[in-house]
C-alpha cells in the first residue's frame, strides 16, 4: 500500500504540489499531466529523491522515519536519464545487481528485454537516447522491489521495446507483486496491460481521471 500524508512541495516559494491525503492499494496506476504540472516532482517525492513537507509510506514504512528501508522498496526510471559518460552500462548493471542481491537469471531476462546485448560493454557516452532509456528501465527492474516509478516510460523507445514493456510489467506483478506508477503526458495504451486507475495532476493535487 502507498500512502501520502500532508505532502507539499514548493520551488522558489511557488506551490507545485499540495496533497493532503492520498492512498493507493497495490496495483498499476497512470498519472497524466501536461509538462510542468508536477508529475516528475511527484515521482521524485515517492522515490525519496527530493525534500518536501509531509511524509510518504510504502507498506507502512515511512520515508521520513526510516528512509533506508523505504528506499530499498522503490525504483525510479527518469524521463530523460543521465549517467556518467565514461561508465560502461554493464558496470551499472553489476552495481545494481550487487546492491539489490538480484539473481543472474533476472539480469539475463532484463538484458534480453533491453536489447542492449554487447553494447553494455561500451561507455554510456556512446549510447543513443533510446539506448540510455532502455538502460534506465533495465536498472529500475533489478531486484524484487515493492514499487517501480516510471516517468514517461515510452519516450524514445523503439517499437519492440514499447511492445515488450507491458509483458515485463505483468511478469513482475505476478512474480513479485510489484506496484507501478507511470507518469506521462499521453495515455499508456496497451491491450496487454490493465491499468487499475487513472489520475491527473490538476491544481497542484492528484485527482481521479474520468
């Protein structure tokens, strides 16, 4: 279960988000919003990446009271990921695998999904934007985490990756019970993926989308 309580975020004294109370059961959720409405800010709050007023909980674990345990339960893939150009993709994969104690079988599955193959041996600075995006998704799915946050998950992906992503999400829902929150300015449409509820960020808060 995901729970937000008295969450508020300002940038330069400008209100971005004001969420008095918000609860989600385990599931798959899509949050719609135009650029600048606070979608990315919301995901970064949920990932424990930026300071904010209030608190968030995943499975009753508080970010403010137990940040280490909270962050172990969540993964985040940015809309436009940036990594050091000199690091090989495989080095990042190995780092995540070690820290999340992920089995090699899972890593092999994710490498197949990413389609990066031997390119993982190359410095990330040689990657195209689509390859960097696929690497970020690969990393987000490493380990059995409770919540995966995906910001604009379809951006710059090729057709094969767009079709493969729903299958991977369904696999994680069945195998690990992982919950997902997508943030996008366009609907996440797929016949093979059942989104439990749709929301929008309007007037600085989260509202059900009709």
